[in-house]
């Protein structure tokens, strides 16, 4: 995989790690833009390694892409909460992994259809169990304007900045500005965490289309 990534003209491989300790140390010393993290690592799994990486505020601008064979369980939510920007299966073609790295670098959340279904299914299952407790309060949403909440819902539905611009009839620049302001206001690391927030807060419910 190093050879595949390194051969792309827009990608420079700056380091490799064989376990979680090396991964954290490499990120701290090399400050890569994107970390391609294997979820199955010696000693500690990739989710915990991701969490340790993003505990350091100096790594806030990095993007973490999880390479996994398990996209249908708790890994999806746990990894996103830890700071992951997306998932891609180990069985993906090399060129697809290259595209995934570049997409994450550009700030896009990368959730495969399987991972997205797992995320939504989790909230479908939790709604009946949590309904008696009422809707959780998310004060960070109160900071968002009506338009920003609208954009947040579109992000959670998987819209890219271009899609959002077309849907709302605004410029792509304005769309990107809205998304960046939302992430800043709710202190989200990336778009993947916005997806979780939208569902957890009830702003978007599974199956909702508008």
C-alpha cells in the first residue's frame, strides 16, 4: 500500500508504523495531513490509537482514515467519536484507497454505504430505548442559524459541498463556508462528526429526506 500511495503525484508518504505506539509517535513528529489507520493493530486497536492521536490538540488538522474489514458494528460510531474521518474496506481496490485518502484530505467525510447503514441502524435501534428519557439537549445546536442547521442536515445526508450548493442554490464557496462555520461552532473535527451530531441530537432521523 505504501508503494501505491507513494506513486501518486499528489501524495507523499512521510512515515509508517507497525503498532499504536509508533503510529502516535509518527503523527506527533511528522504531522501528516492524513493518517491511514489499520483498525487491527498489535497491542492497541486503531480506534484507540486514533483517540490518542487526537488527544493532542496539535494534531487537530490531521485526517484519519480507518482501513477495516469490519464496518457493521460499534466500530463505526466509536471511531468517528475518536476522530476518524471515514472508513474504507481492506478489500477496496488500490485506486479506491488512493481516492479515499485524497477525499479525506479535502475535508470530505468518507463513510462507505455499509458504514453509513451501520450508523443509521444504530440510531434506529436506540430510538425506542431512549424515547422515554426525552430528547437529549445539545446546546451547541443553539449557536447555529436556521440556514446552518439546514446545511448540517444535508451534510448528515451525505451531501458534498457541491451538492449542498446546488440544493440550496448558493455558491460552492458559500456552502463550504457554512460547513466550516458549523464545525467551528460545534467543535467538530470533521464532517463525519457532524453526521453523528445530527442523528444524536434528533436534527435528522433515520429515513428522513428533508
